């Protein structure tokens, strides 16, 4: 699909990328990783000619990118960046369909594609399509950035640290969505990150770079088992290589629990629980501070007289919570000792950052003992 052949990029006497040879097959998700200045972003941007190589060749499906019109080339390639770059004066629908519009797709086809993509990431088209970017959270805006890259059904997606500016909860959620989208759509993807955990989670293969050179190309499993040299071992990190036991509650929690605001209607809450397949939702305010929880039984019982979640949030028993600075051992003891189904995790400002469940606890223990077998 993509082939780098003896590619060099130099700025005067400084060589940013040195004699790069790399092949990326159709449908593979490859992550480029390394320290700042290693050449990973330069490598990515040479693919769509935002940066042009000094020498060597880059081929996409056998075509040398230097033989192609750069504007036409970029319209054939999805591109997602950290800054998102949504047009503030356009609706979400208009932001997503901007490339199909440039390519001359009929209006009805564009609309179908926008709605299909929004549904794919769990954003109700009727609600979100007419909104503007400033009405969305940072995580939602980045989802739209990803959907825009997919809109024209390009065979190749380039992603330059797309989740780097997001909070840990939104970042984890988008990583999961990207893995799901990739498994369904099978798009060839080149992804740049400086986060080894992100690389190990997402990649079919990881390309480790240093000082403009490729140091190792390997699957996550191969990378962890056989780092090529001391630099790679150090960059991966001692804890990952040694499989040290879990220390923090953050390592065993689910980072994106299902939440609702107190203003939400009961019927909408029930529909959300059915869609997410949960029997309890956590109620948070606009700053994600935990207000309580509501079980499906309470919603069913009170729906005749109550209108909003806020009217019934205090009817369920008070929640046992745990701080994000606590140890995993404390979470285990609370879950088992108090026979809890779940344990909300709060930071020092009482903001909800995650949820420990019996399943997440067992999964974390299994991962610590046997390694991550879910990839």
C-alpha cells in the first residue's frame, strides 16, 4: 500500500530522516513512535507532500507521490491532527462532508455518509449534525475530525498525534473507537504518537525511530519480548518489559463510564441505558463532579411522576467511591469487602475519572499475570 524507498529529508546540514525503507501493507495500522525530533512527523507529512522528500521515493499503491498533483493527492488521503481544525462557522455535517463536497458528491449521498459515520461512533445524527463545533466537547470535536478524514472513503489515513491534547478519559475512549473503526473498515493507517502505551494498544506494527532512523519495526508483542537494543528497551519502559504488578487504581479502572446530567429526561435516560447495555448510570454535573447514581429500577418506578434524572438522583443508596491516587489493592478490598458491583474513581477535585467494576478488576489481574491477551 505505502512504500518508502531510501527516503531522505534534510534541512541544510540537518538530516531529519535518513535512508528510510519501509513497507506498509494494505489494511495495516502502523504506529510511528520515538522521542521529539526523531523524524516521525516528518515521515508522516512526506506521504501527503505537506513536506517533500529531499531524495528517495514514496509510493502509494504503486504511484510515486511526487508524480501526483499534491491537492488531488491530499483529497485521496484522510488526515487527522491534534489541533482538529474544524471550521467554526460550519455545522458538524458540513465539517464532515467537506471533502466529498469538493469531490462533487451529490447532496443526498453526502448526507447519508455523514449520518452513517455519526452513528458509527454513537453520536445521534439528528442531534449532532446541525450543531457547531463550539457546542461540542474536545473529545467530541476530535471524533468529528476522525470522521471527516473517513468521509470520502480514502484508502489511507494519516494521524498525527490526534489524541495528544485530550484528557485521559477522552483519549482512552477515542483509542477504543479507533481500534473498533479500524477492525471494521480495514483502512491502512499511519499513526504518529510519543506515547508508548498508545502505540502498544493500537498498532499492528510499531516503528520505533531515533535521530531520523528506524531502530526497530515489530508487532507490540515482539517489541515487548525482544527490544532491538538498549534505546528501545529504555523507550518501552522497565515496567512494561518486566510486567510489574499493578500499583494504582487508575490501572484497573474503566476510563469512560456511562454518565448523565441531572437535566436529562427519564425517557432519554432509559434509552441511553438500553443502548449502552447498563443497569445503572452515574450522575455528574457540568464539571463531571459526581452527584450520585440512578438504577434502571428507580427510573422505571419513578417515570410517572418525575421528569428529570435530577429529581430522583438521591433515592438510591449513597455511593462508595475511591480516589484516583489510591492503590489497586484498596480498590480490590472495597469491592470484595463491601460486596460492591462497581466503585467510582474520583480525582482530588471530586471529578469522576473512571469506574472500577468486578470485570475490570478481574481483567486487570489476568493481564498482570498472563499479559494482555486481548490485542
